[in-house]
């Protein structure tokens, strides 16, 4: 972003006026508002570093009130992923574990043989400790899986070399399921399973504070992003107000 600004300046001095003109130039280039703010953030950081006392104001962006359904993993697509993963027991159980508990992929290491023998386990992430409840069906499946794999202690989900599965392992395995499941690859990643859990839970309970605690969010505003309705759902709600005669 900084070289792009320097190229645009073409030797002119860096001033408050030239920086503001660069912002106007970006607007004329039809960049998305968030992209422009990201580019301006880089510029402002550089100005602070140089102690130049120049700051460009960010664009004001209205908070998004509904989510993009094109990026959303639906329940039906999740079921198709499970069907496509039946030949890979580890992947099939991993998908169910993430989606049924709403964990972050980084918290997978807490699913140890010792922990799954109880009905709940404790995870620590982002300086927060919380309890994850294991549905009985999932707990039994995990215990049987560990027994069949002769995993007697430590993490349940491990690579062939015995290391705990990480984001890159899981990401790659999930992407390989897309074609067989007929699900768009841009929808298939661990965090979308966590979001599916959040939406499903909120649909049943309508308790955003409890959901925030379950997900380990420090702010309800973060949880609110997870449970936004789609544009289609938003339009339907507006139509059902019955305020037109």
C-alpha cells in the first residue's frame, strides 16, 4: 500500500493535502470501503512511525446488519460433507466434533483421551478458560474412535506421526471433500462449522449472552456477527411487517 501511494505521488511532497487527495483517488478507483480503510491504516501507521503528524480520516462504514448467504455453510451442505467423508473416519468425526461443540480449530488439542472420558472438558484460549460440554453421542463416538486407533492418552485427533492435527492439516482435508459433497470450496473451512453451530444454537435458545459464553467471545458484538440473518431472511422479515395497504 505504501509503494502504491509513493507511485501516485510521483515525487510530490507528503502533506495532509496530498494524503487526503490519495483517499479521494482510491474512492474514484471503486475500491471497497473496507479496502480503502485498510490502505489508509497502513498510511497512518507509517506517518506515526515517521512522526509527521499527518492523519487521514477513515471512511465511515455502517455496521452490517445481515450476512452474505453466499459464504454461509448450510445444514444441508454440512450433511453432504459428512456423507462424503464416510470413507475417512477421522475426518467424519472431526467435522462432527467442531460443529457439535462450536470449538475453534486451535482448541482441538484439548480433546484428549483423558478429557473425553468425562462429560465435559476445559479449554483455554485467548486468556479465557471455559467448559465445553460433550453430547453423549459424540463422547461415545470419540471413545470408540480412540480405542480403535489405540490412542490411550493425549490428543484424540493426531497425524500419522502422532502430532495433534492443526489448522493446515484440517483445512487441506476439508477442501478435498468439496467436489464429492458438491459444496463450494470457499464455504468449507473449520470456522464456518463453528458459525453453523452458533446459528443453530441461537435459533433454538435465542440467548446471545449464553452463546457468547459457550463460544468464548469477550464481546457480544462478536457473537452478533455470527448470528446475523441473511439478506433473504432480512427481506422476508420486512415483508412480514404488513405495513403496506
